[in-house]
C-alpha cells in the first residue's frame, strides 16, 4: 500500500494510509465457506459497535448485520450511533481527532463528572471480522480540557496486540506498546495523541517476526473494514439544478447526481439499466430509463425517460423520489463511483462497502422504503455492500418482516 501522504489539508480523504501490506490480510484471499457453488471471500467488515459512554449511550453493544437499521423515538440515539460509526471510520482512514470531533464536548455523557484534573471524555469501539477472525478496537477519548486519545486497545484471538496510554499530560503523545514476539516480546514507542494508533501501526511495524505479522494483519483488517464506509445524506434541494460534467464521483449530499449518471450511463451500462428498473418501482408514472441530457451551456441534467418518448427532468421530481434514486444509485454503483478514499492497494475481492444513511427513509413513502429495503438486502447478500441506517417506526416494521435485516430498537 502507499506510504504516508504529503502534509497539507485535503477536501476529503485520509491523512495517513496503510503502507504496502506485509501481513496476510492483503497478501492472500482466504476462503471461508462454499456458497452457491463458489467460494465466499471473507471481507473485513464492522460487525459490532460499542458505545460504552458516548452522548446518551452507556454500555451499549450493537451487533451489525449486512443490513442494520436503528429505530426509536426522537432523542433515542439513532443518529448518535451512526455518528460514532462514521467517527471510527474516519479515524481508521487517518483523519485527525479534531476534524472527526469538532464538537467533542457534545459526545461526553451528560452526567459524566470531571475527575480531579477536570478531565471528561467518552469511549467507543467496534469489532471488525475478517480473515483474522474478530478483532476488537476500543478507544478512550478525552474531550476536556483538551481533545486527545488517552487510551486505545487492539485485541484479537485472545491476545492484546496494541495498547496506548497517556503517560505525560504535558506532551502531545501517548505511550504505545505492541506485541512483537521474538527476542523482544513488546515494542514501545510514542504515538501522536490525535491519530488512531491502529492506523499508524503498518507504518511502524517491520513485519519480520511472527508476532509482528500478527499485529499487522489485525491492524490492516481493522483499517480496511473501517475505511470501507460511505456516509450518504441526499439533499434534494441540491440535486435539481444541472451540473457541469466531471469525474462522476457521488458526493455525500448527492448534489452532483446528474454528473454521476452521466458517467454511469457510459461506463456502467448494466448497473445504469438496473437503476432504471429500480426508478420505475419507486417513481410516479411509467419509467423506461434514466437518461442524461447535455445542455447548450455545457452542463448536464438527468431525466426520467417515459414510454411516450417524453422525459421528466429530475428537477421536477418530489423530494422522496430524489432521495430514493440517490440511495438506490449508491447501492448499485459501489466505491468506484462514490467520493470516498478507495483502498486501491487492496483487491476488490477483499473489500465491502458499508453505506451509512441517517434518516434512510426520510421523505420516502411506504412503497419507496420497501423497494429500497429489498434492493439493499438483495445486494448485501453477496457480501460486497452492507448498510447501517436510521429509520422511523413505519419502515422498521417493514424491516422486521424483511429477511436479512437487523433492526436495533433504541426505544427501551
């Protein structure tokens, strides 16, 4: 994998990257089971979210399946749970702590009292399953008086692989210890207190001893699983106007939907044709295709093609129809068409995209929500795409009757 990126701000994407893989995660593809007559590749994926002390959550452990939907009344913590997932994903991608948590004080449990030094914080974690089995990552973050990671633990196969701890509050570092085996059983070094140590390990571990290889494999599995996430929140008001053609990578707000459709129409005709079928199931009136018109001023706009040779610009569609189309496109396209830092150094067979969608059913009617659920479970069945979203009770009720969907009810 590529080494560390040059310093400086970026519009999106990580600050650090896993270097060339030396462990077995990227070096070999392991077969876990035989499904439908062929091998099922174990792709690293987040299978558990732990909110030990995060905003309104305490001692919460949530299992995550291929399609997981959080539900509950307003204020129950649906959005907060997804925020914790996205925060871990960004830290795994190398983003610094202050960018991931610009309002860190809001993440501290409301009744958490400061210690004698005035320190308050929060704790989150996850489990990433993959070729190395379940690997657990847990973080303790100090939000006050200064934002920093004060403790990190990486464990796998019953062994502690990495720990970090704050030794000197006056320094911007933590003391890291990782499993080495060989002549030196543990290696110690200072790590910055604003970056995820697990993401830094592949930059620091030589990968010569069996213990080092074990640590590398576990760290790379966690980083791959976390980085393979795309937070999508379609904003219909930003999707109506024509846009200039470009590289065609869908942004978080889906404001460049027409640009992306312009690309998929040419580069991904099979998926584009499938989107047209999905559009017909969730949009009013007959739909024979999803087209793109090139306008005289050099912009493009997307249209729904009708069977009477007319076309309806997407700008005329309702908010629910636009959100439905954008989320369906995200499910159908995959990382190559999304504005995310794709892990180009890892084979596609080892990656699975996780779509994070707060308010997955916002603005959708029952028919659209049901179609989106069926699309998500159908695509998730092959292991390439997973979904974690927040929905209202109506959609949750439909989801409980849909095979392959895990519903996490936060009402209690």
